[in-house]
């Protein structure tokens, strides 16, 4: 399978990647690694999605689901938010104040190869900059496989902070 990560290749490339990753003891010399092995650089889900979409905020608690094909996937809720939405009251959230938060996007990360897909569940998010930033990476919610879609839930983020989130689950 050629999805996800950087191909490790031969010994010289392994040395360079080991030096970058701070793993000079194991990576270059392991018998478990061959020329087809791949290195997934951002394995932490939050780091991965934040690097891909820094303009969104993400739920703290991703959840794992099992697809009908037996593959595991992580699902994370993503939010557009603002502190300058007109005619709205501010609410304290963590370290900052917001007056707009919308759960417009669900993110699915393949647990095996790290393939990350952003699904837009709310095309009416007027404050969203989604179409400008991720137009080629975003897919409509209808494109989400049915076996994953049945696991989509209302975000805990909204429940925990008693926010008036607009969350779309269709």
C-alpha cells in the first residue's frame, strides 16, 4: 500500500530520517524496516489536523469507529469560530472569548495510513472560510461512507461548555 507517510527507502535515507526524528539507535538498523516501509510524520491526531487546517478548532476527544470493511477510523469534530460575529453575546471558552462557533466539519483519519478527509456537514456556515482554504480537500457530507456516517455524533465540546453550537448531523 502506497498511502500515507514518507517512504523510508535505503540505508542513507534511513540515516537522514533517523537524524531528523532523533532515533539514530533503532530506525537505521532495524530488521523490521525494509525499502517499502513508510514513516508517518504526524501520528498525533491533533497535530495532524491542525497542520492541515490551522483555521479550524478541533474537539479534544476524537473517537474511533469500525467501518463495515473492518478498517478503523478516527472521527473528530471541527469548528469555525469567531469573537467578532455581529449581534452575538460572548462566552468564555478555555482561554479565549467567543461569540460564534459552528460545527461545520467532521474529520475522518484512517487509523492505519493516516489518510485525512474533511467532510462539510454545514454548507450554510456564513462565517466559514472553508471554501477558500480547503476547497480541494473538502468533501460534501454526502460523500462520507454510510458505515462511518452512522457513527457521527453531536460534539461533546458544545455539551461541556453549554454553548449554543450549531451542529449539523444529517
